[in-house]
């Protein structure tokens, strides 16, 4: 009978990871866990301590700092696979999972399914001729070297790519390989996994090539399996059910999706919301139910396309995904930097990116031209961003692959602050108070359309007291709101005092906070 070694890549929710491991191993299977090195060590130690007595659990020998689109994801996978191969000699299949995955069949059903055919299950389509890549780079993923993270180091990523293209620094794909592409959620037989590991040891040139490709988790295993295994033994599909919205973001499943999920022709599904407590409980019980019977209808994707299509035509009978997914998620943290002088906040936030590595966006709810990734259109206007603000932030969390993010807001956006504080996510606020000169206030009046270059001096003089009062009123509104976890730094305060607030706001060391507070010309105009 099949015995599955699950390869679990995760970076959050220690209690959920422990529950997942205990549930999967209770049916006689085993699991190798890689917990992202970017996550707190204390969280990792909670997992290892809780699972220390379970002989069916092992851990990758080294923790890798993972980044979306990087080789680090493949490296982490290989580390977990090597640990599983060494620890579980009786394992017949190796199944890739994330912390957001849940079984949607029973363990007996999964074992029987794998026993029925001597196959590897992995999406593996020709990289150049298939339409798997819908937009963006295609051949450029391979023929240029990508050393920087496209999400967290976008300027360096783009500059490196453009420099190579300008200098003609193309490279050849290894001659004996046909590069393939597909989902990273695969299930491979033991002999295939052992062949892949042996290939990695013998062909360091291939490993070096993939190290500097872009998004190698979609090409590395897909290419090697097709290179090493006869076509007749490969079923080019994933056994994990997942769907994507029109915006290219993964659909999240909630408590009311149970019947839909268990009727799909798959063994697992992702992404399951951390808030879907009832769904997780039902699916957990189902995994242990040897007597469960399944009626496979497999209509999930076509039903989703039908309903979203009717939504665009105004004939839907269910809310759009950005209306039903009303929360950012209780596991996420939103860090609001509120400042009237936008250039000061942008200067500070840029330093936060450099010092802490946290992703941050500028005044996306106040400034039309604020830089944003392409999220399928929801980001195109201020009206859309504000109307669907939680959906926008959820997409940004997913795009950056993070649970913590910094967002700049103007002090006038008090209603946005109230809305974010009403969410289940953890929200903190840093109010940056600057000295506001008459010249700055006049410039502010011009930016918001209250004055122009030709406004007479006497009119401007009469306008100034009103603007000054308005700015003070906005600051008082924030104080009167009584938001918890609110911190303040002020232009007139010494760097050491501001560092204390920054350390508490960002949960960083005093030394790192002092570096931020001592930023050159932080409050300069």
C-alpha cells in the first residue's frame, strides 16, 4: 500500500502546522517540514517541540530564507525532500504541500488512488510552446540571469535585466534539456525523487543554470522529471485543487466550500483560509474516515468561471470575491504610517524597507501615481483602490508573500484608519508629526486644488489659518479615535526618543530603530 511522505513548506501559523502534521501522520503517513528561516525562531521551536515525540515527523536539516520567484523555494524543497528520503525508507510517494493546503479526500481514498497506477503526478508542459504563462516574461526567465527578488528588490531586478538585454548577455539552456513548466504542487514516486537527487549531485551545471532563472519552482522539478522519467509514467496534472481569480490571485476557500471541495477530482486543495475553522475541522475528520464515499463532479473551475462571468454582466447571484472576503485575515499585521508631509513618510518608509526588509507601499489611497504592481485592474484608479481597499491589501499581501506590510496614509484618511482598525488583522499606527511652515501649507493648498500659482497673496494669507486649523483638526481626530497600538514620532524630538516609538511600532531592536530615526534629512523639505 502507498505510504506518503508529505513535503511541507510553510512560514506561519505554528499551531496550524502542528495540527496538520498530527492529522496527516495519524493515518500512517509521514511528513518532512521546512519552516521558512524568515519566520521567527520561536515559532519554529514551538513546532519542533510539539512534534518531538512523533517518529513520523522530520525536519529539513537547514532552514532557508525563502522569497517568491527565487531559487530559495527549490532549495527549501530539496532540503525537505532529502530529510524525508533519509528518515522514511518505507515512503513510496512524496507529496508537496504548503501550510495553506488541506486534504479533501480520506487517507484511504488517497492511498487507493496512488496504488492504482504506477505514475508521477506533476504538471509538465513545454515551456516555450504551451500557454501556461499568460503574461509577462517568458523566454527571458531562462536566457537572462535573475539574481534579485522581483517583489522586494524590483529596481535591482529590472536594472539587472535591462543591463543584460542591452549588453546582449543571453545564455544558452543546457543542450540536453527540454525546459518544462507547471504547478509546483506535485506528487512523485520514490524512485523518481531518488533519480532527481542523484541528477542534482551529478549535474551541477544544471543546478547552477536554474539557480539564476526566474520562478524556478515552476520549472526545475517539471523539467527534471520529464528528462528522467518515460512519458508513459507521467500524468501531467496536479493532485492539488487550486483556482485563480481574474486578477491572477489564488482563490481562498471558506467554511461554506466543503461540498464543492470534496466533489473535485483531487486529493488536496489550497488555499484554505486560516479563518475557516469549521471547514478545517470537517476536512480533518474526513481524512480519518475510512468509510467515506465520494461522488466526483469536478465542476469547480467551470462553476467559478460561470459565476464570475455573470458578475461582470450584472447577473450574478453571489457577491464578488472582494465583497465576500471582507477581512485581511487575523494572521496579518497592517502597519500604518500617517504623515501630512508625504515626502517625509516616503523617505522614512524607504529606510524601513532597507533596514527591516518589510514590504511597503506609499500613499496608494491618496496619490493616483503611487507605484503598484499590476493586480488585474483593481489598482488602476483611486476610486477602485478605496472602494475595494481590503481586497487591494489582500492582493498586496499575497503579491509580496508576507503577513506584515507598511502602508502610508494622509492624516485626512481617518475613515480608512477606522475601517482598518475594525478588521480582524492586527493594526498599528505610527503618526509622524512634522513642523509645517507657511510655505509648506501653501504648497499643500496647491496640491489639493485650494490655490494655484496665480493666487493673490492676500487670498493666500486669508487661506492659511483655515488650512492650519484643518491640519490640527486631522491630528486631533486621530488622537480622539483612541486607536490601540498607536505611536508617535515628532520632528522636534531627539532621535533617541523617536527610536523608542519606532522600535515598538515595528517590533525591531533599539539599534535598528535608531538607524531609522537618524536617517539623514528625514524631516527636511
